C-alpha cells in the first residue's frame, strides 16, 4: 500500500493485512469494512474466504500483495466490491458483473419470490422481463421453473454482454432470449398478447435524489438503470400503460420500486385497467414490490 500506515514488508501476514485493510476501509466510509477486507483478500489470493482463517500467519506472495494493493485502492475510491471481484451472489447463485451493469440487490430476491408464486411449476409459461441488467432475474426464474421461457430486453449493450455470459454460465440459453432495445420495442410482434407475466426492476430513483446516495451508486453504477425522471416513475408509467398489449387476458405484472412509491404504482395499475393489485414487503420489512393481475378471477 502507498499509505504510510500500511504494513511493512516483514509483517504482511494474512492476519495483519486483514486488520490494516479493515481499518483503512472504515476510514474511507465503507459500510462493512471487515467483511469486505476478507472478500478482497480471498479474491487476491484466489481462495475461499474461510481459508484466510487457517492461513492467519501466512505471508502474502508478491503477486497477491500487488493484487490486494490494487483492489484496496479501487475500493477506497468507492468502486463497488462486486465490480472488483467480478461476482455478485443472487438467490444462491454467482453472477458475473462489472462496470456498466447494475449490481444485483438482495431486495430484488423478493421480486423473484413474487414471480415464482405466479409461475406454474408444470405448465409452459412465457414471461417478459424489461431491463435484464446482469440477467439475474431471468436466469433465476428459468432455473427455478423448468417449463418457463423468458424474453428479456435491455437498452444497454454493456448489460447484454454480462447477461449473455450469465445465461450461458447457468445453462439456460435455450430458455432465455435476450433482446437489446428500449422497453417492449425489441420484442417480436407475434408475442403481443401472449405473455403470462411481465417483470421488471426498472430505474425508479428521482433525479434530485441521486446525489444523496452512496458514491458506489452515484459515481460508478449506470445512471440509466437508476434514475427515471423527476418523480422516479417515468419508465414505470410506460411499462404499465403498454403492458396490456403484451399480456394474456389473465396475465400479471410485478415491479420493484421505492417503498414510498408503492401506493402510487398500485394506483397506476388500477387506472390502467388491472383488476387486482398487491404490495409485498422485502426482507427488511419495507414495501418494495407491487404486483397486479388483469383478471380478478385468476
């Protein structure tokens, strides 16, 4: 490390560098410095995290030190940990991520849960995802439901690169079709009125709110996947109003939004002609997911 408080050459043990990195990241405002120090060092040493504790007194090799030095500098600049390690766990699976793609969040696992409750285990089902990002939602749904097919869209070529890799890595390329383009535009015309469900974790941050968020979000993550107009609902309105043309008569839709937006989004569903709506809480107990169904008899 270039910092004057970094360990000297003779004390670069696993234990010492973990302690130093923890203190350094804490000073830089990183929320979970010890956990992240362990994850960075495990990545630098190309080992499992638990291995660090059996190697406490081991000295780092030169290449491990160089890698760790680079990782810590990047994290101190508040680059997301997932971009540095190139991986983020979602629903018990690892997904490749990097610059230009939204890092999967734990809250979005609740969105997947809501969808899984609506997707038959046995019946062939067709679902559309708008804004596939890393592909974590589409891949997870396809892995959890054998008879499901997903057509997913995203306007970002960066996202397409990562999502395509994740689709292949998880072996669902025969079940998930990725289309680059805006909203529903890239979907084949013959799929209109055929989707059993539509799912999206769209941008929903208000433009004036972005500057108040952490540097990981404001500096590094793609704003196109985060911000949607003055009230954060610019794309949500479009998604809802255009959905009926793509859904079956008994189709459903599920959206992840800000807790403060849930009631308004539920109202948008009702105004558009959906028969029923529901608001679902995430694992932190916050309103997070709004779902709606076209038919009240489903």
